[in-house]
C-alpha cells in the first residue's frame, strides 16, 4: 500500500491527497478537497484483512507511452509513462445503442447516442492496440454490441490481425431471440461472451434491468453454448438486491458446466448511470462477496480458497478455480489462500507485472473459451484409471470463480488505477484504464468518456 494514497474529489474530479482509516472490521478511504470538503467511503469489510490481501509486483511500464506526464494521475491517461501495467484486455465500444435502460450502467447506454463505429474506425483502433500492446485479449462492448450489424466483421478482423482471444460483452438478448446469431459470431471467430447475468431470480432483473429476464438469459446461454462459444456469467452485485443469491448463481453456473466457463462477480460501482449518490450500506466489497459465497454454499466454497491477482492491483480482484464433479459438487484446484500471509510475507521477490499480465491473458484465453472435446477410452479399451478420468474431466469441467471491484469517484485509489490492465481503446486511439475512462463526477460529468457530440 502506498504511503501517501491519492484519489479525486467526487464533485470536481480534482486529484487530492487521501488516506485509509480502519474502524473495526471496516476500512475507509478518506479525502479532503480544498473546494468541496471532506469525503469518506468504505473500501473493505471483513476478512481477509485489507493489509493482508497483497501480492507485491514490480511495475511494467508502457513501451510506447501515448501521452506525456504533465498534470499527474489520472489526468494524463493515454497510457502515460507512469502507468505500471501494460494491456491485458483492450475494450472497444462499437456502439452506444442499447435495448435495455438499466438502473446501473457504466456507459450510460440507452439514451441519446453518437453514430456506431464503422469497420475502418474499428480497424484503426485494433491496429493501434496491436502496435502499443501486442496480441492482447480483445473485448467488444458498448452499449449493446450485439445490435451492431458489422459485429461479425469486427470479430473476423481482430482474429485476422493476430489477436488470439476475442470476447463479447453482452446482455445476450439478441442471441436469445434470433436463431443463427450466435452461430454467426462463432463462425467469425468469437471465443467467449461476458454475459450480463445478475441473478437466478426475476425480481433482481426487474430492479436492475427494468424487466424480468431470467428465461431469456438462459436461452442466451444455451444459444452461445450450442454455437461453441464459451460463456462467463457476470452479475453486478448490489446490496439488498441480489447479494443473497451469490450461492445460487454459483450453483447455476456449476449446473451449466462445461458450457459456462466462469462466474465473474462485479460489486456495484457508482459511475455512468446510477440511481443516487451512494451510501456506504449500498456498497459491497470483495471480502464480503468471498465470505458470502462461503456462507451461502455452507462451506463448499471457502473464502480462503481465493487468491489476489497476479496482473491488476491486489485489491482489484480475487479468483479461484474449481472442478465441477459428476454430481455437481465443486472441488478446489487452485492453491488455498491462507489469508494471503503466504503471499505477502513469504520472502519471495515481487512478481513482475508483465509476467502476471501474460499469465492472466493465457489463462483467460484457455479457460473462458469453449472447452475442448475430450472423450474417455472407448468400450473395449483398457479402463481409464482415476487420474485419466480426473484429467479428462479437468480439461472440460473447470469453473473459474472471480470478482473484480471497479472504482468510482468516491473510492478511487490512484495506486490501484496505475496497476490497471483493462484498457479502453478510446475513439481517438488512446488506451485509457477502464476506471479512468468511465469515471464520472457526482453530476455525471465524465473525465474521459467523450459525450461532446451526443
């Protein structure tokens, strides 16, 4: 943890000094703006502890910075020379249109929009990403990218340029409703979908997305799996709405294995569009999700199963991998955390951030894509032993469980931001860390997202 954290003022987005204060089991980010006064926001609740959740890294600075360091973080993104992690995933927003109007939306999609990107524009962005970051993972997003008529062409272009893993960030509604859509994406080379999937109950969809969607979401899963596209379920977790359903989502994901490759929790963040200025009781932190999974699965999954990331900043995420057994139960296959003390005080040198990013890219490409077709020996052949059966099932029925906490104007820690590996390819070609690109002030004013011609 940096000795002198810095953040931004939620009113004017001016960089300001900050510090962390612990009160019981809660840790708060506290800051003061000379013009707009005092702000405090809960950043961490419970175990594993805030200071124990650590994985030290040696920064990996951009080889070709896009912007000079002039005003300081977060005002020089592009990437600037002080950014401590290169690109693991580059996100390209191809449309600002959407067929939902969600209560929470980092892109504020669904309102007045600017024109969709065309293929020459997308090609220029892909070329820029390749020049700066090399063959990283690509995620097409929006708005709802499934609405863009040229989406298959964009996927094909990315694959032809040498990007090894292409993913779609989608609400899945078009795949649920339109025969052949998922197959057209698979034919273009799509590896995976990041599928908005908030709950196993329609009441949560009603509150978060404006209408019951569970049946359509399940149809979308079946459609993508049938087409040979890996599926990652992505719930936005909001206290009092769906935080009671963490275990239910995990059981559903396991029941849909091996087509569903992962379950990726995202604690609600307050940028873009959100109902009102957040209170601390309207936030849920990473350790609360880990603890909630343990409680709601009655210990089948344990908080101590989860590990800090090797790519982004430690306090941005958690992850663990499980084998889905024949009876639907989960067997942990990643090393147990032991409250992270083995990571932070083992005496081992810090991981090089670039190595962490490369491992993360390889894991995502391997795990989140559709599983290979593996079969056991045919009848009449020598019977498979336990190891053979384990390896065969592990090749197909691995489930990655993870969570990522995005930052907003209230809880932004610039040290975390400088370790970000998820970068948005802005329309002008700059690569901007996700949380900086989507950062908005209390009145909705963005720091980077261009709304000038909306």
